[in-house]
C-alpha cells in the first residue's frame, strides 16, 4: 500500500489552531474521498522550540494525490513522502 506522510512544524502557541485547521481539512478531504483514511499525529518528544505534526493519508489500493485530485494542506514549511507498506 502506498501512503502519504506529511511532516510539519508549528510554534507551541500555534498548536491548537494548527490541529483544529488540520482536522477540518482532513474531514473535508474525506468527504470528497470517502475511502480515504486520514490521521494526525503530534510528536511526543520535542527537543526544540517547535512541535512536529504528521498527517498520514491512505486509500485501499494505494494513494496517488495527482490521480485522485487531492490537494493537501501544509502550514508553513512541510516535508511530504510517499511510502509503501
């Protein structure tokens, strides 16, 4: 299975708003693509002044963002990887 992982950082004071915005975004994408599984994670161990968040997206049979017409949200600088399970 091919999955999309998106990592991004926010300042601690921006965390609540970023989590809220990401969850709203994920709900909207899932309404457009009901089979899409979306998760949002927060890194537990932080060694710097920012908080790392990770979004994951999977579809049965694999995910190709271009093929499915999905545009993913990234607040600030983000890193995205497609990985196979």
